[in-house]
C-alpha cells in the first residue's frame, strides 16, 4: 500500500509539472533558400537570407543585401559572406568595395571567419583588387514573391593588419561558380 501511494504521488507531481509546462515557441527561421559555390576549388554551401534596404547617398535607391552564413555540425556560425547594395533588378553588377557603411552606391562584399558562439571575429577578408572578375548577377527577381536568384564570383585577401587567427584558411580565397536563391524580407 505504501509503495502504491508513493507511485501515485510521483505520478501526480509529474502530471501537474507536465501540464504546467508550455511548449516553447520556436523562433522564426530567418534563412530561406539555397546557396553554394566553390571556395578555392572545393564545394562550399551556406544558409542564406536576404533583405531590402536603401543606399546611403543623396539619391537613396532600393538595394538588396544577401548574407550567406556557414555553420558547423553544432549549428554555430563559422563563416559569413555578405553581398550588399545589389540593385534589385536583373543584371550583372561589378563588386567594388568591402565596407558596407560607406556612402557609395556601389555593390560590395564582406567575408569573415568566426569562433566561440559565432560572435568572435577571427579573420576578415577584403576585395582582392588585383583580380577584376568580381561580380554578382541577378538572374531572376520576382517583386511579388520577393524571390531572387543569382550567381556570384569574388576573390578576397585576408586583412594583414590583423593577426592571422584561422590557420586552416588561406590568405587569398576565391569563390567561383556561386549560386543562390532566396526570399527577400520586406520591411513592413
């Protein structure tokens, strides 16, 4: 009888605790679509997200920004490639800059490797200005669905003013045969 009371008490406590617990609401997924390239000749894929913004110049123009984030097996951010200030229409656009917050209206790129919980920057890469074959091409853009598709190619050099922190990545990296498809988040 005593054993029966203990089992019933434990079962009751478990049931009350279980009913009191609310299921956690999952945070919305910000990544949508597919992204891949060859990084120094090796297959490279990433999660992708996109957003609209405007250029910072006197004549503000709508542009697209695309982020390709690569995560490790524990789903922790390890690399980030950011293509920014891309005109939101079909066409091929030369990549000119590395700094996103400039007043220039030109398309740019930023790449970094990260560690810890994905919030500590290791190495930063800038546009390789000795290579002129940098581009991002919008091959399809549907303003109604906000789905954009495109290709890209870029060569980058590690920022030598900072100590090298990620020994397995070369000082010069080249993304070729880059392809992406994503949905652009619309500001409401």
